[in-house]
């Protein structure tokens, strides 16, 4: 089965910064999508902030199995209605990969329910990424660590909820460490945060990073039908209870009436 993937990119730095443009002349979103499309099991397209509904209309999201998210400069410009639409699809089973500075994106903070804050420094430091869960599918084909010669430092504490799994931990030349590959489940959806990806360095051209992205999409994919019933809160009538019961005591709602939200 082909994994229908949308790579969402803010696509601002590529237009305004010459260094970023020289590294990613077609945009980071297109570079990531091209990487994913080299795997025959993935079909990746792109969407950007400037498009109507940020390229994430209802119909398109309904047909998306996994969404990859990169943002940095203008998280606040993402419409709240689109954030809620994406969150709804994650609850229904759409996978979500959040990359690098996407830790401050509205959708990641919405799903985590925490500040998602951390330390950071732009100094082109060496990052050594340790694989701490070598049996995890996201780490498939990797050694015990890999190195990025130039990256932005992210450091603990990272104010996210306790993850379901920690796959990677990073060490930086300045001494800081960061949980740089973590997973969560939200409803029926799988969420993977992957730390590397600062725009002034060629991180998404690195073959090991590219392998992690492919592995991440495959891990996040849920082949089951969308769990749309997760949003429902049905008022179950007495005569439909699994076991016979007799109604007793006062109540606020009539049979079948919707509850308060």
C-alpha cells in the first residue's frame, strides 16, 4: 500500500535568506518530499504556508496518511482552524512527523499540551546522535550513532510530555544533550518528533537523516480506516445498554440528547 504523505513547509527562509536558498534552492519541503519519493512505498507531495488553507484543506487531509511538518519563522501565521483540522485527523489515525523548530508549531503544542520549550544556540556545532532504542523501526538500518558536523544546538530541559518511546539522544560539542527522537500516540495517530534540521545547514541532504525520515513515515503510517468515531460522545439510551437496567434517579438530559461540551 502506498503511504500518501504531505510534506508541509513554511517556505519563508528559502525566499528571504540567501544561505538557505543556496542549500535548498527548491525549498526544504521539496527536498524532503524528493527523499521520501525515492522509496516505492511512499507517495509524497508538498504544501506551504502561503497556499489557501496552507495547502491543508479538509479533502486533502482526509486523503493524507502521514503529514510531515517543518516551520520556524512564523508559527503564529498558521490558522487555528487548520491546526484543529490537523489535530482531528491525527486523532483519527493520520501520522505526524514534526521536524526541528516545529517543536514550537501550533500543532505540536496543541497535541502535546505543554510549552515544548528548550535551550538553543546557533554555533554550527557537531551533533552526535545516539541511537538509544536500536530495535525501534525508526532506527532501522542505523548504527549506534551518527554525526552531523554542523547543527543548531537544542538542549534539555525539553518541556514535552513523557514520550511513549525515546529513539535518539543528541550530544553537542558545547556539552548539552537533547532527547532528539521521541514518539507519542494521540488517539489513533502516531506522532514522531525528530530534532535535526536547522535551515542554514544541509541536514536534509544527509543520507542518514534521510533514512530516518523514510523510517519515520513508515512507522507513523496507520493502515486502518480512519477512526472517526473518536470524536463522538453518544448518549446511550437505557434500552440500548449491554445489560438490562432500570432507570432511576434524576437526570439532566433526555434520551439521545447531546451532552454539554
